[in-house]
């Protein structure tokens, strides 16, 4: 029997790394929806397709094919895995993902992944919109300060220039935009287990989720 585990939450909460680890431990597929949106945003921005030009936007979307293959993100068979992991693309993704035409185009693509077996899917409307009937749902969050601190440390470890105050301001603005937008706003999905990881390590968050999944029964680790 296949099943879907959803992990929703705000930007910078660690959804991707936790979801990857959970999927690996359970031996099932991982659906990185954030990567899909970042890839779409990157290509649309490079093509100078404005988010408010609905007709042109819809036409452009019909020519874009996104695939998650062997740990890589491909757009029309071109690897954009590295390009999409920047603060600039993160901001672009927030803008374009709020556009109804973009969400409509990617909704079916995400839902089709269930056909390939059980999955762990993460994002900001996964349990509320994409997989509302998912068997197990989580809402993973952390304080803005904790998320900013993690991103600051992550960037400095990579040798990148980083400013904690700027990162915190960007996260606060992103939270406000994601929660107040008209299309698929960030919300706690009905039936989701709320998990605040402000004072937890990634391993502790993964363990918490796995223990909850195991308690549901009929799902093996």
C-alpha cells in the first residue's frame, strides 16, 4: 500500500533536509516541491516573463518541463541544481509561486508523483492543497531567529558572505508574504502534527517524525 507523508512549514524551517532524511530512513521517494518552484521561477525570470503577465506566463509554462532525476533538478533536460540554490532565486520563487497560473501548472505534476510509490513531500501548501488527503501530515516550523541563525551558519560554512540581520529581515518578510497571499497561503493543514524545532537538532526532528509515523501502523521503517 502506498502512502503520502506531507511536511509543510515556512521558509528556512529545515523541511527539505528533514524530509530527505525521513524518506531515506523509510526507503521511499522524496518530492522536493521547493526545487520545482525555484526551477520554474529561475527560467521564467531569465526569459523575462513577468508574474503579472498572465497570458504570456501561461504560454511560457507550456514550454517548460521540470524533472527531479537522480538527485538533480532538470529543466528541459538542462541541469539547474546549482543555480536554484541562491537567495535571489528563493525570493523569485516566493513571487512566482503566488501566481495562480504557476500553481495550476505544477499541481498535477506534483500529484502524479504518488503513482510512482510512497513519498515524503514538503512545501508550503503540500498538506493543505496538493495532498489534502495525505495519511500523515506535519507542520514543521521554528522561530524566525532560529531559522535566520541556521541560514547564517549554513552560508558562512560555505564561505559565503552573510549578514544575520539581513537574513532575519528577509525571512520575516517572506513569512508575511507567504501567509497573506491570496493563492495557497501558508497555513497549518487540517490534521497536521505541529512541530516547533527552534530548540531541536535535525536528527531530533527526524526521530520525532519517524516515531509518529511508526505509531500510525501499517508503515514500516
